[in-house]
C-alpha cells in the first residue's frame, strides 16, 4: 500500500558515518554544563514564614535614626562587622560558623507570591497574593533534590513538616507539581512536641502484625503467579517496584526510629526547647542522620500573630516588639544555635547544609503601629555547613538596611547555589506541562559563599 | 568543493533578491533555526544567552537582522573580515561558545552565512521573494524493522509559484526524541531507531510541512477481513506495517474491562459467574448495551466533564458544585448530544444556582483563561503558548490568540453575595452570582467619579481560531457556539471523538487529547476521520460512538509477550494498554468487592464515589477525612486546570503505603459484610467468590489449593480472609485495567 522505503537500513557503519550533532542534543531533559560534585548530603531548610526583619535579628543598624534602629540593642560577635540583636545571645556565639547573605532582593511584596518564590526559586508571573497552587507551577526544592539526587531505597528523599503554610490560600511551592507525585514530600502534619508523635504511613495499623503482613505478601505472590505478560509492562513493573520500596521502608528501622523522638535524651530535647518548632529542628537533625536529602521545616502555619510567624505589622493590636521579645527571638535563639552545635558535635555539619531564610524581610522604617511592613528589597539569609564559608558576610545592606549595597542577589541565586552544593547542575532542564524547557534554577551560583 | 558551490549558487539565485546575493530572511534565518541558535534553551530564551537575544524560533527576522548587524558594536558581523565575525567564530567554536560547535567551518551553513556577511550583511529588500509553503519528500515512509536513515528533500514554494530545494536550510524536528537529526553530510539526515512511529516537522521560516515516519515490524501482510470499520481501518494499517496484533481477551477479562470502562465499577460476582457460562454468541454486545443504559455511564461522563470544567468548591461553592454536577449528570442521562452540551456551556448565562451551565464561566474568570479552556476542552487545541509569543509548535500567532480571547471579553459577573470564610482569600466565592454579557466596553471603576479612560490600545477584533474575518454578531459566545458546532468545523468533532476513544482505549489517537497540531498527528489518521464522521452522522450521540468502539475487536484486544515489553504508547492499537484504575473507581471497587460502607458527608448511604459531585479541596481549616486522602493519593484532581492531565496516576510510594499500611483500606476490610459472610462459608467456595468478585475469573486449581491452605492455617478465619482479600485487592491484576 505504501511506497517501499528509500532509506538506508540502519547498520553500524552508517551510524558511525553519520554522526550525532544537531538539535537532538538540545531536546529532552539533559544536563548541560558538565557534572557537578556535591558537598552536601543533606539540606535542612528552615523556612521563616512571615518574613523576618534583619534590623531586629542579624543585620541591625545601631547608628541609624530611632525609627529605623528600633528598640533593641546589639551584641558583638566573633566576626568583625557582624552584630546581632541583643535578644539573640546564643546566636551571637555561632555567627562565626555561619555565612550571612544580607543582600537578597526581589519585587514580590505579598506572602503567597513571595512564599512561592522562596520555596522554588522561581518568581511568579505577577505579585499575586491570590496565587493558587496548581500543576503548572514550579516544583519545590526538595522535589528537585529527590529527583536529581535521590536517596537509596528505604530512605525518603524529601521530608517536610510539621505544617502546611498558607496565607488565605495554601502557598504554592510545597509539592512536586509537574515533576510528579512520586517526588512529593513525605509530609508529617503532626506536632513533634506531642507525646506519641509518629509517622502514620510508617506504622502499620495495630491489628496488622508482622505475621499478617507476611501472610498478605505471600497471598499476593500466589495471585500474581497468573500475571503473565502483564508483568512485562513498564506499568506493572513500576507498581512492583513500589511494593518493594514500601516494604523496605516499613521493614527498615532507620527511618521509623528517626521519627521516634522518645529515643532522644530529655536533656537534648530540652536544649532545643519544648516547642513545635524546637522539636521539629531536633527531628531535622535526626533525619539528617538517617540520610534524607532535603528536610524542610516550616516555622508556623500562619504568617503572624502572637505565637505565629514573623509578620509583625502591628495590625489588630498585636505589637511587634512584644512578639519579638516574647516569642520570635527567643525561639530563634534557642533553635538555630542548638541545631548547628548539635550537628557539629556529631560530625554532621560538614555534610549538612542548613539554610535559614524567609520570603522577604521587613521595612527599615517602623510604621505607625510600631511594627515593620513587608520589605523584599533587601533581606537576609543564613547558610551554614557543607561547602559554605564560615563566619563570612556575603553582600551588604546599605546604612539603613533598605537596599543592597554590594553583591545583590536573588532567590534563584540561592537555589542555584543550593543545587550546586548538592551536586545538581542548576542548568539541568526539566519540561513543564506546556513542554517548555526550564532550568532547575534560572539563577547563578553565588561563588562568594562557597568555601 | 565545486560540487557544493553549484547548489549554493542555485540557492542564492532563487532565494536572494539579486543575482547571487544571499537572502537574510530565506537563508540565514532558517540556518539560525536549523542550528538551534534561536531555540528556547539558547538565544531564543526570554533573556537571551551570553548577551545575544534572538527572536524565539525566528519569528521576527527584522528584529534579528538589527540585533546581528548593529549589536555589540557591529562585531557580530564583519564584512571586511568575515571569519572574524562573532556570529561565525562563536558558532564554529573558534571563540569560546557555551553552545559548542553549531556550524563546522567546512559545512554549508558556515559557508553560506559567511557569504552573506562578505556581501555586506544586507537585509532583504522590500518585496523580496517570500516563501508561501513548504513541501517535504517523502511525505510518508515505512522503514524496515531495524530502523533507518532518511534524507528528506525539502522544497520551498514561493509566492510567485517558483520552487527551490531548501533541504540544506530546513530544520527537522522529530516528535520522537529517539530520532536523531544529523547535519553532517550533503543533506540533513534523520537517524530513526527501530520501532519508531513518529512525525517529523520540517520548518523553513514560518512554513511547515510534515513527514510521517512509520516503522514496520516485518514484511507487509494481507489484512484479515473485518466487518467492523474500526477493525478494518486499524487492520489495514497494522498489516501494511507487518505488525501482528495481539489476540482478543477471554470473556472474564472482557467483562471486567467493559464494566470499568462503561460503568466505572466491577460486575457483581453472580453476574460474572453467569456471563462466563453463557453460551449466547451475542453476550458481549448485550452486555455493552446493558451498561450503556445504566445511570453509572452518565456518572462516569459527568465526573470526567466536571474535571475538565473545573467544578470545584472554592470558586463555585458547594451549592454550585452540586448544581453543575447535577446538570452534567442529567445531560448524560438524557444522552444530550455533545454539540448541544458544548453550545449550552459556551453560551451560558444567568444565575449560577438556577442556570447551572453558568458555572462554566464562574470557574473561568478572565478572557484568557476562558479562551484557553474553550480551545482545550472543545477544540482539542492548546493556545496558551501564544499568549506571549507566536506558538512555537503550532500555527497560532499572538494575534490569533488575542482575537480568540476577545470573544470572551464581554462576560462579566454580578456577585450577589460572597460569604467567604477567609477574608484574605480572593479565590473563594460563596454565594450566588449572575453571569451576564456586557454591552459595550468594560468600565474601569473611577474613584473620583470621572469618565473612564479609553483602553491603552484597541482590542484585536474577535475572531474564531482559523477564522478569516472578525465576528460581526454582538453576541460573540453565541457566534462561537455556532461556529464550533457547525458541520465542517475542523476541530470539534475530531476532538470529541478522540476523547471518547481515549476513555475507552486508554490513549487518544491524538495524544494528549487536547493537543491537536500538525506536528502531533493522529496515530491512525483514517480512523480519526472515521470516528469524527461517525459522531457527526449520529448527531453527536455519545452512546452511539461508545457502543461503536466497544463492539470492535480492536477494543477487545489483549496483550501478549510480543507486545508487552515494547513501548506500547505508540497508539498503534496492536495490543491493549494497561492503565491504573482511576481513584474513584479504585475506591468503589474496594468497597464493592468487600461490601463495606462508604459514607460521604451530605450524601445518602450507599452513594458510590463515582456519584459524588466533588470533594473539598485541601484546606487548613478542615481536616480531610481518610476517603478524601485516599482519593487524592490515587490522583483525584483538584480541578484547577481544564486538562485531564491534572489527574495523575503515576504509581507512587504514597499509594503503595496507603494500600499496605493505610487506615482506610484496613477499615474497609474490617467492616466487610462479604468477609463476614464468607467466614461462615466453606473455604473453597469463599476463594472462588472472592476471585470472581475482584478479578472476574475463576481461580486455577493451584490457586484454590494454596488459598485454602492459607485460610485453614492457624489463627482466626476472618482475619485470614482479610489477608487474602487484601492480596486480591492489592494485586496488580486488580489495580490495573488491562
């Protein structure tokens, strides 16, 4: 019915003669720019929802006018030029282990748009507070880490806890989106500070004893003897692999024990503080020990409030300085230094990268309600551990902390740096649902922070 | 060298404006595309690369000429020392180039571009020869089983009718990434691996032509005679490619398949038993007719369309969700023709509570979203890319996009009330809305009471896709509905027929089902024509088409060793395509086999998941119950996109953990009325009943023996039954529709 081929049959000699240049090399999810050797085996990402003020934390401006300096005093640290707020005494003692970036900036002034940006390194098209999570938005950092730097079977790559963050609608950027559900985080929505904290998926229902689990497996084998050709298909094989992985996970004590905080001595639990966030930081350390790749800790489900995130406008009579003094700063001062010292003592800090950052910062000028408003134009991040300089400041803010004075950088530069440190080439391409080729990070690796 | 010069000179004569000058538009620009220079990952990127920004895929030759000749102080092109031009030194790798070597110095591209530069890097004069269309030869080819190398001939046809061969200038883009394009040698070559059924798009400037590559599995055969048109068409194609289709499935397999595909559930064990022993040669056709008459068929299609039409609670509010879903269900119960369904949705107006189709526009709240959704859902076309730039893979320009969007600019809302629970969430609407068509342009609210400013630039006149002229009627949605559903509309019938095929066969003839374009042709073009024609002739009767497909041998095909390991997702329909059960069907299957209750808030007892209008989206204000969690883990979409792709069913660890250690599956086992009954039955009979209910087949003797042994083992019989039931309901034979 159709004309016979005019083509040459494909044989080895013709293949060698023809060569393989051209467009084909550009198609598909290929890595470009060569392989990257990673320094970090684990990233602990401490997401500071609400947007911390640098004036009141790690980049205070004691010489600025009153309405910029604020109420707090400062402490010296071992790093020349690095001051911290006087309500962060423990933090002042570990500044020499940390690399500060003081010059982050972007243009998203709303929590959900900036939040999505801070969780994916990709700016949304508009500064839309209504930004709604859907499959055409960019994947979470941890999903990318799970996809491109996977962990061995039985160890979850991307773990996130203990809240889902939202401001009105659920903030996009917390899931794998178009990378596929298999890279969604292992999400634990329970409070690690509660007794009886455990991971539901990794615990069999009480009535299923190991013997019954084994009997179920045996029975499935009996039935699947009849699978025949179906077993050869990619789909059936994939399902079979998932069963193996599930059993490995259930059988492996490592991950289950990591979640069992009752195994941790009380003294250590007290050191982190008996708060949800404190115990979450402890859990993060335990999961780093278990070998997870990306551990995402959310400070609080809400942006602000008396016991919430960093969003201290002063609205609704909730004044900023009492919240900072009674809640946010003590919480930060108890958790961050403890986590870093704990990791260091256990020899984990060399291979673990800790990141502390929010979605934006807060305004230099104190507003009419004695609070500070959103300020994405200049805000800080802290990095510590694998592959980053110790006791270093990269990028300064200006005299009043309003704009970057040097080495300005953006959230995508942070993401490029984090991927780079994990051994993932940030220029690697993935395809979105519209089949557009997108790089894992559109930013540039910040060489200035690399050790 | 002499050999190559002649074609080059010939090119120059025909393509350039003068006697031997190289044309920028007709020769240099295509070479920039061929080399990949202006592609999205490279200089066609939004931000360009390395300081050079070219128009994406060469859509703006005028701008690119300026960029190349005037940029970087004129160093990109150097007519006095052509080889020093950055354009050449970078592309040849002489200067460091992140894009590596695109044009070898002894290749045709380098030489031609060099010649253009040496001639002064001139732009094309006004009125210079323009390419009207492109032809590729062969248009279609069958390759032998081992694959092959193709060197297609590409010819440009100019506006004045002249033809010139442009094989050396054209870009070749295969739909199968396994096909390599080689630019070495005397003509670009396609290296096609074994078994590739692909389409290759040839491009020159904005002209495109398609080359269809078929791979044969062996020498062509004589097609077996077939009475069903679907079988005849598919059979002829497979025979011409020497592909032997797999055999048909046995009765039990067929029964399970057709119940899932037409009713979204498993047949009762008693019915299966009867079917297996029935001698009536018409039993399969009778079963199809029985199922088409069930309300479950309407539920299945209402669910599918509710997904596509974004019927979700936050925007529509729970009352609107019920109203819309109820309307869809009634439409499918009454067998509303698909063109009428489309018409009612597109022209919908009124209160979202009392005129349910108005919820279509309640969900799609701006003209761009409406335009993209209508194109996707009704016409099978994805135009979203053209919002910002001319569509890279298809023919839609930004002007087409704007003109189509303009059809929907007059739709507006009277929000009668909005009792949203969260003040900050502007996506949330709770309360009645009226959808209406505005007469005249939108008026921006003016706080100071002054007259509204006219819009900054005049709107593109409204025009349907592929339309030659602007719509005249003031009721544009009505005009759109007329155009969409008129006989001869090139999009609607094919898109809907393809959708029905996809629901039954697991893969559209065009896949994805909303991505019809030149470079993504149907796997069986004649079959698509036939199905579209059938649907049109039967006045868009959904059941008629479903019946037509379900009664074919192609539908009843199984798989065998020859077809199993190969990439089956080639749309050749030589074997069945296994796919996971959708979330709702899986939950209903578990609850149905076990005879366990599922309780959906706000619905009467005994409601199946398939019948539920929608589940609330994930929210922090309320905890999801374990059924919602189960459904989400198994891919039930949130209905935020107008695309079936939102329902993801890739097997994940979370799904497996849900089955192995999840609360809901275990609860269903514990509360199972069937297992309670079977605990008092003889083990052999219990095993048989479970196999019939879950897998629609009798257990083999060996299976009976082994399962009975398991049941009679130590411990509680009821718990042993649970474990056996779990294994059946977790086996791959159960979890897949195959």
